[in-house]
């Protein structure tokens, strides 16, 4: 079977969707799985063992507009797909699917572009939703499948290999400001870990973290390495793969940790685990302020707290995170 998966969403969503490929390959190892993603996700998916080929769709650049849709459809129609699995439901994506000469077209919404739409069940997380598409093609697919990424050791920065264990990763960033745990809390946690003889590495993009945190990170003592905006996405993946624990806001590094088998502590503020993006029990755990009337305030976060308190993050203490780290490493 030759299957095209269309997922031109954010990197975190793309990583979760690898669960589909893992599940389908578990039932049919001979199937050929091709992913269509935005350019920024291409290199990362090259380290997903269940995916055979990755194609870039530059829908906001050179392949934008109707001409881009027509050109991409023409390219894809030369590849002889037996089935299309569409894990995205924008108008642009639907128009692309309509132009594909494929017999089986599975989608997430009821639309004329699809031959069938796959409905989630109550309690499904996002990975389980992706696996339901694999079940529709191959009923023997393993329903518990999670995404898998494997990064070779040569991607590791040389200074990382000199660190003593345990090594704790901290991913303090998010595109959305309300999804960032307080900078002073991250720094306070790092100082405690360093004082207890652990190593700490900082992962992510400088543009996605608070200025206060950037200043403080550079003042930390030995055994702390600042990788913010200094690594490629695949290098960051390799580092995450070799951590003892990752502490992260609700963002893409969480999903990389799950896919590489690294325990992760996922900090939720304005969003909640029930949206389906939290790690399963075997992959880590999530922390959030309980019983706040204002939570969740949006499906993905925002740049300003709607009630100007940011209590959902204020109420998650350093000690509560430290207590959960102890479940994975001796402190």
C-alpha cells in the first residue's frame, strides 16, 4: 500500500501524527508511507523510522495560493498513491485533497473531498486520533502506538557529552506568552538542580522565551549549558533523546521527548491536558493549576492573560515541579 499523509501543521502536531505511521507499519511493514509537511518539519521527519519519504509543502512561500495547490496536486498525482490520510482541515488543504486522483481519501471532517471521515472517540488523545486512521486502513494496527524518532549520536554537541548525569533538560519557551512558566521559577528550579550536583541544559529558541530568563541563564554556574537558538531542530532532538528528564512548557519539545522515550514533565497553564496533547503515563506527566475557574482560557494560549493575573502559571510552584522530577531521578 502506498499512503500519503497530509499534515502541514505546527511541528508538535506533526510529531504526534507519526503515531499513525508507527501503527500502520505495525500491521503492514511493507507499506510505503509518504508525509507532506511544511518545510520546517522535513528534516525532523527524516529521523522517523516508520516514514519512508518526506515532501515539503511551502504553502506560505513559493507554493502559496491556488497556483501552489495546483502544482503540488500535479506532483503528488504522479506518485500513484492508494490512499490519502489528511490530518489537517484548512480550506487550502481540502482544496489540495480534492485535486488528488486517489481512491481512498480519509479526513477529519465530513467534506466532499473525502471518501470517509474518521471520528475521534471520547477520551482519545491526539496520538490515538491519528492511529484511528491507521485502523481504518489496516484493522490490525497497534492501537497503543506512539510516535517514534531516533537521532544518531553524531548529532550531539561535543560539550553535551562531557556532562555528568543526571542531565535535566529545560525547554522554557513557547510562541504564546501565556504558556510560559515564570522565568524566575525556571531559574529557581535550575539553581536547585545545580546545587544538588545535576547538569542542566536549556533547549529551544531565544525568541520564544522571556528576556529576563535569557539574562539569568547566562549567569548560571558550571554544568549548565545554554543551547537556546544554538542548535538545529535535529540536534535539539538528539539532546532531548539523551536527557534523563525534560521539563517543558506545553510545546513541541514535549512531543520530541515522547517520541524519543525521554521522560517529560509537561507544564500546563492556559491549556489543559484534556485537549489531548499531554504525555501518556508511560511517557511522563503533566502539571497544571487545579480548580481555576478561568482555565482553560483558549485552545492554544495567547500573548496576554485575559484577566491579567496569569494565575494558572503563578500557582505552579518550583517545589511542585521538583517533587515530580524526583519520580525519575534521585535528588
